């Protein structure tokens, strides 16, 4: 798909690309953009913009800009990001000062800037390539008016690329705007690609047909089954955080009793050399580590590298994999992905120039995954150390996932959070800002009061009980102080209330006396003959 889209854009044809998420659409337009701009000019002036990329959200704009800069910077092509949430004046001044050969923008903000800034309109006169990414989402989100205004400000002699996962009727309407000599590229599945002219047709939705990944809830089970299927192998297993390494060490030591499990990470410095030495000596050892081990270690007989989590930086993928198969030996490198992480394959293959091949683990099934989850739950119910370590590991994993450098292809919002929580064997879902607004109703919460779970280690449990007693005492003291403050407030409040009630009662009595005096005066007038009986009745 990347080759087809790039070929047509470079040949000055407009393209309409329909492909499933994760099929490499971002690189399919970034690479030809760089090629086209470099062919036209080696040094783009500050007052000229060669390419515009329109995306539906500021988050995606930031992500696309990040990837684009990494490709464009070596060629001295400046990239500007125009999104909401920032001061318009600052963005306009930055573009004017630094220039922008490539602009990545959200439609709403770009429309605003074009209406205010004539200089940017002039810059766009040199535009060569327009890309509308996630075009289907732009229409669904109601940006058609903004897109129309933007297209009106661009030169008609340009190359245009529309990239989307679906082809709805509204997309067909958008295709009419400024497309010339267009070619439609449709990826039907991972092995099929259809290249048709503008009169061709495409299906309404595209899904990868041959891609098979591990569901999040079975991810840990997949790793365990792979390890069991390689009984003689020395393995290095990478996790994203120190907390994950510590937790998985406790879990895997119990689940893989026949294997020596060693843990090492950045916070565990006091015996790191001894742990590495032990790993080198034990034939079938399994070392769990963070990326502290992705460089520099030279243990020649590592048979397998397992990447349980995708690395925070894509370049680390190669360094991780390079820990096995050293000195001419063979080796295996396994990357565990979930369905929502499909796009990472294309990302790594395109950016790091590595080839990945899918494998199947025949002994993996959902029943085994559930059995492992239940075993971990049982461990956590009997030892508070497992409970707390699991929660810390999961929280650190989510926080790390939110910060990795390929969020453009594996965003946190797409992650199956509940499935990962099940894989970690959590008893309860931790409260996190990153999970605010997420639907977590499918999570299987354990039917147990987690505050009652004790540490197996007697000294730690004794300390916990002492801390709880101290905390309860503090809470009681706070409650007592609040009660005393309430009483003091009552002492001040009660006299004031009584005084207010007395004023109200006195006012009512005065009113009654005034009414009584008025009635008495009328009766006196009637008695003296100055008021008739009829007049008296009227009062």
C-alpha cells in the first residue's frame, strides 16, 4: 500500500487510499511528501509551504508531527503544528519566524488562522501536496465546512491524498473537492491490494483478513506457553517498567517452578552484576528486565528475547532483539502484540527496517489464560505483597504506555485496559487519571474485601497493622476535633438563633397588639355613635 500510494503521488496523481488501521497509512504519505519536496527544492524558503497535512484531532496532529519531524529534520524540512489549545498569535509568529515546509493542522484552527493571517495564505501558493488523514473521521466530526474553506485557500495545481478506513457517502462528496486524475488504492486484507481509477468501487469497510494477535487477557498466558514450549532455552524478557519486572518476577517464579527466574532493572542496582553473572551461568534461566539490559550486555548463549511490552522508543526494538543470536548463533525474538497494536508491525518494519513474521502458539487458548488469571487472583488473595505489587505494576504500565514514542499508531485510548487488567490478575481496578471516562464495566472484580488481605511476611504485616492502628487513631482524633469544633460552633450559633427567634416573636406580639388596639378604637367609635353598625362590619 505504501509503494502504491507513494508511486501515484510522485507521478502527480491524486490518491484516495482506503486501508485498515495499522496498514502504514501515515508512512504512505510522509515518505512521498519528503521525496517530492526534496526533488523540487533542497532548501525551502521561510515564506513557502510545500505540504499540508490535515488531521481530525490535536492529539493526532501532535503525533503525526512527531513522526514527521524525525523523517524531515535530516533533510532540513521544517515542520509546524497548528492546533487548538494554543494561542493563535504565537503559532502565527512561530511560522513566520521559523518557516514551515510542512504544516500539520487541525481543520478548525487552520480555518481560523487562514481567516486572520494573509501571510499563511501566501505561503500556501507554493503548496505541492495536500494530505487529508482520517478523512472519514473529519466528515463524521462535522468539519466539512472547514475543509471546504481550507481547499479554497490552496492552489488547484497540487497533489491530493485522502486517507481513510471507510468510504461513506459523505466521503464520496469530499472526493469532489479539488481532486484531479485520481486513483483509488484499496487494501482489502493484509495480502490483497486493489488499485483502481476514480471510477472504481470499494467496499464500505476494510479489516485485516489474516492478522492474528493475542487478546490482552491472554497475553501473559501466551508468554508462559511460549516459554514452556522452549524448555531448554535461555531467555531475556523485556517489560516497560521496573514495577512490572518486580511483579512478574513474583508471579512467574510461582508459575514456572522448574525455571530459574531472575529480575534486573534500573532501580535494582545493589546486586545487578551478581544477577547478570548468575544469568550467564544458569543454562535455562529466564531474566526479566527493563531496557537497562537492551544495550551493552554481551551474554553469548541467549536463545530467545521476548518483548512483553512494546518499547518506549521504537529504536530500542532493534537493541532488544540484538541481545540474542550473538556471535553467529541462531536466536528468536518474540514480540507480543494485542489486536489494537497491529499497526506497530508496519511502524517497525517501515521505520526500523526490520522484517517481522507472525507465529502461532498452538497450546494457547482462552481456558488456559483464565486458569492462570485465577491462580494469580488466588495468590493476591493470600498475600498482600502480590496484591500491591500487581496494582503498582499495572499503573506503571498504563503510565508508560501513554508516553511511548509511537502513540500515533498505538494510542492509549485504543488499548484494551480491562483485558490487560485481567492478564495482570488484578483484584480491583486502580483509579487513574489516564482511565477517566473509560468503560471498565467488563472488569471482573474479585469478591473480597481487599483491606482484609494480609502480608504473608509476618514483619510486614505487623508493621501494616501498626500503621493501620496509627491511622485509625489519627482519624479518631480528627473526628474528635471536628466534633469539638461543631460543639463550639453550636455555642455561638444557639444564642444567635434564640435572639433571632425572640425578635420574630416580639414582632408578632407587636403586630397583634396593634391589631387589637385598632379593633378597640373602632368599637369605641361605634359606642360613641360616630360609626354605624354597617361601617363597623366593613372593617
